[in-house]
C-alpha cells in the first residue's frame, strides 16, 4: 500500500511532489536553512563520553559516523541516558549500542517540502552531501558527507522568520 501513499513516495524519492496548493516555502532547497555543522561521534566513543560530549556542547543528538564515512545512525542524549539507567547498556559500552540505525537522509538540493514529509514521521533527518573522492590510482567513488541534522523546529524557525517569497 506504500506505493499509493504520495507522502511515502515523496519521502523515499520515488515521486516528485504533486501537492497542488503548496506553501510559499515548499520548493526552497534544504541548503537555505543555513544549518550549523553537526557534532559527529565515532563508533568507539563510549556511552559515558557521548553523554558528556552532548551535554557539554549543548546537543540533543549526534550522528555516529565510521572513519570510512559510513553513516551508522544517530545517538540521542535521552535514549543513551534511558538505556544506561534501564540496564540495557553500560556507561563503558560503545555508543553504537544505543544508536538508532533507522533514520532518514535528505540532500542539500532537496526541497523543504520533501523535508516536511520526512518530519511528519521522523524526529530528525540527517542532511547529506555526496562528494566525489579519488584514490591514489585515480579511481573515483562517491562518499556521503554529513552536512547537518535538521528537525521540525529548524523548519518551523525558517518558515516563521523568513518573508514570504
């Protein structure tokens, strides 16, 4: 039944938006949100250290990214604390034990309309940018770089502060 759900199709990139009465901001690109660079955690960071870093830097969540650039998921302060307090994780465990591995990604060139569809069901989206990298032998590959994390509050703030059109 997902293929007949336009919002699911838009969110997953199978359909361009077909909404007839779009808000003024619908087609603006995600890059216009002017997101700040995210705090990135490597997978070997302990739960204890992740809690300390998030609290010290004033973040609620951070992407967990392997040194290779592979995005492993998202860690949140509340989930890390509750997992440790419930005994499902130890302070010494790597942060990957409490990482959400199901998350939505959105590109800088995608529309705020697509972002809006994602944020109807997800608390956040990881903003990625694809970058071409070359090996020493000249072969190339595409690598996704985490550009930011966007929440409904970021979208709401943009919409409420910006002038229409």
